[in-house]
């Protein structure tokens, strides 16, 4: 028995993806080999072939995210009794973890636990690490489990191999043959192979400003709002329950736990809301939630190249770190504009790389996402609705025209951003090259190299004097926290946009700049205001009225399901290739499926973010959710556990509401629940009905 790639697949890899040639195929190797493609994965793992050597056509890594939640299990059976070496395959690099947990089990029982330093090159041909030597009986079933628990860097899993001790020399020979990949031949021996351009890292140095920017206090913000919209800050404050749920969804992307709710309600301190905001801003989930938000903003309109599926895992992880360390937003965006390298190892290159270096597309997205200015209509002609000549669009595109992107088929982590030494932006039907030009009208010399061009634009883009940059960030955050932005949609604040209370937006943007573009400074200001903390009100005559009900984003729905019922993020095995489907797409995890149903572009106008039948059908019929709405005594679901521990129906109803909706039930809701339980006459079935109703309520997937 040997679980390895078929020869046909290796041939296909040769035809479509040269990087796969660096993989190792042990066709004649003794013993049993199980490749990662045949392993059982828990959580989202990313397929890659960026570093060689590796077994088969690829290896997988954890993306350095969701630590402790991911495992890879290799199942194998001993072919005949004897003495065996146990080998584990991974590709080494300095960004790997030094303490990767690996366990050897037999029929579920632990035999031995190991810790592998994946920064060190494996001793067997650079691919395999010796875990130990064992004597096993014929047909003994083994499981080798690679975990991310306790790790802080990337975890790699490529394959496992049991080698009969009697055939060690043959095994070593089969490794040695393929351990070092041949160097690519120069297609023209008369010409020297071109040297790759060195990667240039540009240091971020904020441009000096002659302006003075002042911070705001929550009370000053409230006073400004009250002057603009009388009554906006004098209304009734929302309850502590609603405030905590609102703030937790906004910052952490999930509803609070019952313990968090109970602790908050018991806190009698005057500033408990401010303290709760500070606590949540320091939790790792804050960075993860807002990284998910910005991935939705940036990735919603990126187009995938043929035979490639965008994997935002490295970019999401990088953004999460930037946010949790409260890095200045201007520095974060500057790095996106100037990065070079492969997106798997240099995630900040994702913005340029995933747009495939298309200068026109990048120009339109840079200004839309980071300046709330839509210039795409000026690509082919002067803008039909604004005073924007065609040269404006192409002047922005000229900053990116020398960025070159090498697309890696089948693995978006291998997409590489490089630089060209030639190339200028041109306008169809017009003569001459277009000089790089900012929206402010500043032109730059054509002699500027690629990264210098992008750095020039980047410094202008994120400068303190570019009010569009700071206003765009503040408006996006305001819209997410308070339901609707000063401009709706948030990505269109052009000259014809209807911007409500522009003087308040300007003061908020000044606060952002005065605090060195630190994201937490904006959250603390807005969430501490009375405007944010008042009860939900819908008043079309008061466009800044706070807490308009907002549909949760896909990631927020999934994380709320995790909190409510403990749903797991399961990723099925990748489909086998067939004659009809030669390149099966990566399997969708549970989180992916929730995002497909509930995800949306956060730049959409508020009235375009609607509820759909797909969402209702998902919540009602998804097998995983159905499995968790099961109170059977032999199950270990949240509901079954709750009912075993709590025999008082009224208390159990209250705990269910706290778990799913992060609040206590009203007297009327308790009465209805008791009446239903009495009518059903089956306690488990009655509570299953109640949990199903709470999960399918509009309240569960809404922030208000």
C-alpha cells in the first residue's frame, strides 16, 4: 500500500506549473508514504509549492492563523510485521515554528509525542525528519497528527513515511535522487541569463505637514453632533446588554459570552463601558475581526487569474498583526503600495499582486478604497459627471505601470510582485507617454523606477495633508459602527457626493491624524460617545442617527455561530481530479460556506445590503448547524450539555438566550418558551425548537 501521486498528475504538473517539478515523487520507494493530499485536515490549510523540496506536487501550511484550531492527520496501515523508521516531511525556513507538535497514535491511543523544529532542514535528503524507530505488527493502524497548538510561527505538513529498517539504504537512495532539483537551463546559451532585479524595500517616512491637527474628546464630538442634529445625543442610552453585544460585534466580530455578559452586568463602576472598550481593543480577536473587514473591502472586487484561487490567509494574518500592534494606518497602506516579493512570504504585496499588476485596475481601486474617489469612469474618456479629465486616471495608473506580477497557477501564495525597467502609461488614440500624476495635479519625471514611483504615490496618498485619506478611513469606520456613513456609499465622496455634516467628518479626520493614524484612537472616540451608545433609532430625517440595524458580515455570522453553539470550521478533502474537472477548486470550509451565504462588499450602499433566501436556507438546512441543534443525551453539543447540567427549564431558557443572543429573555419570551415546552411534552425536542428559532431569528444575524 502506498498513497502517492499518480504519474499522470506529475505529468500534468509539468505541463501547467513548472514549480511542481521541484516536488519529490517516490515511485519506487520502499514502505508506505502518505502525502498531504491524502491527509485529513481540520481548519483551513493553505497549499503551496513556494519552497522546495517537497513531497508530490505541494505542501500545506497553516497560514500562521487560528492557532490551536488546526490539525493534519495522516492515516496509514503497516503492510507487514517488522522494524520501521517513522519519517515526517516538511520544508524548512526561518519563518517556521521551532516547536511543532507531532503525535503518533495507534487506533486513537497515544504512543509518543514529538516536538519538531521546522526552522532546521530535515536530515533525510532535506525533506524528511526522523521521528523514531518502532516494531509494528502487520496491518496495525497508525495516525500521525500534526497540530498548531502552542505555535507562534508557520506550521508545515507535507507527508509521512514508514520505512522498513531492512530497506533503509534503498530508501536513502530514492531520496537522494530527487533531493536537489536541477537548475533551469538558459534557453539561449550564447546570452547570459538575466539577473533578477533586487527587491527594494522602501522605508516609510511620513511627509511633514504645515497644518495643525487637534484631537477630539467624546463630549466634544457629542456637542458637535447635537448642534448638527438636535436630539441625537440626548436620547435614551441603550441598555448594558445591548451595548455589550453591539460593542463586542463591532470590535471582536462575535456576541459576548455568558461570562462576559454576567461580569459586565455586575460591574457597578462609572466607566465600565469605556473599560470594556479598552479590554476588547486589546484582545487578539479585535485584529482578526477588522482584518476580515479589510479583506472584504479590498478583496471583493479583485479578479482571480485563470487556474488560481485567491488565498487571503497570509494577507489576513499580516493585517491582524498590524492592527493588534496598533500600527499607523498610513504606514500599513504605504507598505501595500510599495511591496515586492511573493504574497505568501510578503503578504503586503497582496494588493498589487492579486490585481495582477494591471495598472489601470490598480489605479481605480487605490483611489476608490483609500480615497473614496471613483476615477474608473475617466479611463476611456473624460469623467462624465465630474471635472476629471482622462489624464487624471492615467496619471495615477502611471505610478504602477512598471510593476510586474508573475502569476503562479494553482497557488496564489506564489504570485510575485516584481519590477520592470521599462514601460510607460499611454492613452489610446493620443501620442506620448503619460507622466505619473497625483489627484492634486503634481507630476513626476518618467525616469522614476517602479518602486520609486509607487513610493512617491504612497507618500502622497497617506500624507496628513491628503484629507481624502484620513476622511475615507474615518467614514468607513463610522459607517460600520453607527450604521451609515457621512457619505453613502462609503467609497464615493467625489465632488457630487452628498456628504452629511462635512465639518464633523473633517474634525474626526483631524483627530485621526493628530493621533498618528492609530486605528484604536478612532474606535475609542466613536464608541465612547453618546451617539454610539444610545438606543437604536431609525429616523430618515436625522441621517446621523446612530445604531441603524446592520446585517452582520459573513465572518461575524460564523464567529457568532462558534460562540453560540460551538460549530467547528471543517474543511473537506479536496476533490480528486477527473477528465471533466482537471483542476478542482480548493474545498470550502464551514467559514467559507457562511461567507458565501452572508458575505458582502462593505463598500455597498446601505440599501443594497439585503437579506436573501440563500441565507435563510443556510441557517435552516446546513447539516453542521442541524447537528448542533441536538439535545440527545448521547451527544456532546452545547444544548445537550446545558440541559444535562440545568434541570430548571426557566433557568435553561435564560442560559440559551444568553448564549445565542447575548441577553436575558423578556418575561413574555420566557412565558412563550414555557408554554411551548409544556405543549411538546418532550423537553429535549422543545429546547431544540427553541434553539432553532433563536438561531434563525433576524436578531442573531443583525447588529443594532
